[in-house]
């Protein structure tokens, strides 16, 4: 169950990189809204503990239970639809500890659960030489489809898109036939066109009106760009920081903090706070640290001792990379407004703990590298 290792083989570079970005995130949350600082500090301590514990548990042992992990994942995703707390018209959280307790977001842990499940499943089929078989493709399509439908039903479009990108990347890296990829693209392109045509119909039932507005805003910014006040304020906040920023807890009237022009600045728009208070230099530094973590994940994937480890490391790298890109793209107006946390930086115990578990898996895979 536990991995025997020598201390010198532990990947301290990755551990320190994650620790630095987590502490930095806590500092920025405290600057954005100090009322969230205590819970984030608790989450930081729990995250570090989880990362260290998981890092010494053999990932092969964890992957043995991939079917149970998937079943548990589906169960909690169904539970949130039944017992979840309704916030802003969406059921994405389960309240732990009753009123005034901690909100638990199953979809965040679902990302790690699906990475483990799909990596173990694809590795098994690949070892049997059946990766491109109808049986494998059917099992992958059904399991992934159920997961995406449950997330979409909350509704959580941004997480649905993010999870789709992660899982598709894992399937591609596993070695899916280019012939099958070509067939999938031939189906996907017209299906995507039909989807865009359908959601513009006044009687469409697939998406909420605000979700349709955000998609159309991205495709036709000139026609549907009138409801971008949040993002416009975010862009102004980032720009107002200029080169070196206004400083932490600046006393000047700031676009984000003091004027309160952006909601959820401690979560989805934390990058606006970074840009405003630390400027271009601070923003680039944050991006550089996240990029360093992603590159280290890719290095671990390349050196993993087996397909299972390689796919898990790839999935975690994609999770951090895609999610960071989407969050920053929203804050800078490149993507339509959609809520997704900046990994390790945004407030949120569910996100922090799930990512910590993911990094623990990476550290364990690194300990068992081939060379």
C-alpha cells in the first residue's frame, strides 16, 4: 500500500512550487476579502496534509479501486442534484455540518476521480491490446457521458467544458487511433454547428438563458456584448495595476476591492485582484509558477513507469493547465464570463483539497519513475 522511498528521491521541486502558489493564493484571498482567510488557512493545512499522505500511498493500490471510485463519484454527483444547496439557480454544493457549515462541491473532486478511473480503465485495455476495440470505446463513452451529464445538470457549463477537455486529452495520449479521432471529428463538427443553431431558437431547452448569452457573446461579441460589465471591470482592474501594481490592501479607491464592482473576487476573479495589486509583474509571476507546475507534471508523465501513471500525470497536468487558462481568459475578457477557480489560488476548500490529492498522486508517481 505504501511506497518505500529515499528522501532524496522525493520531488521537492514540485512540492515547493505547489506550496508557494498555495500560500500566495491565501495572501491574495486575504487581500481581496479577509473574511475568507481563516477557512482558506484551514484548507491550506488540510491540503498540505492530504498531499503528503497521498504522496506515500502507491498509486497502483489506489487504481485497484477505480470501479469503486467511479461508483462513489456518480453517487455524490447524484446526491448534489437531490440534496444540494441551491445558489443562484444552480445546485453545485452540499452543505456539511448544517446551516453555517462548510459547502462541499462534489464536481471538484469528480475531476480527480474521473482522471483516476479513466486512466486505470484505458491502461487495462491498452495492456490487453484492446484500446481501439468497440468494447473499450463503448465503456469510455458511457462512463464519461454519464459524468458529463451529471455535471451539466447542476448546471455547471464551465466545469463540463473543462472536464471534457481533460478526459479527451487523456484518451488521446493513451494512444487512440487517428482513424477513430477522424471519425469523431466528422461527427463532432456538424453536431457542434447544429447545437449552436438550436440554442439560438427561442424555445430551446438545453441551456439556461444566461448560458446561451455567454456562448453567443463569445461568438458574436459585437451583437451580444452588452452584458460584459463584470469582465470590463475586471480588465480595468488589471490594467489599473500597470507594471508593479497598487500594493496589497491598497488604500486607494480600487476597481475591484473598494468599489466592489466585481462579485466573487476571491474566487472566479482572483486574477483581477492579482493584476490590480501586483501589476503586470505579479500576474506574470503567477502564470510562470502555474506553468512550472504543469511542466513538472508533464515531465513526471514522460518518466512514469507505466501507462497508468503516465495517464494520471497527464490528466492532472491538463486539469491545472486548462482550468488556469479558462480562469485567466475570463478575467481578461478573452472567454465569455463563466465561473471556474484559478488552481491553488482561488478561494474554495473543495478545489484546494482535490488539487492537493492530485498533486499527491503526482509525487507518488515521481517516486516510482523509471529514470
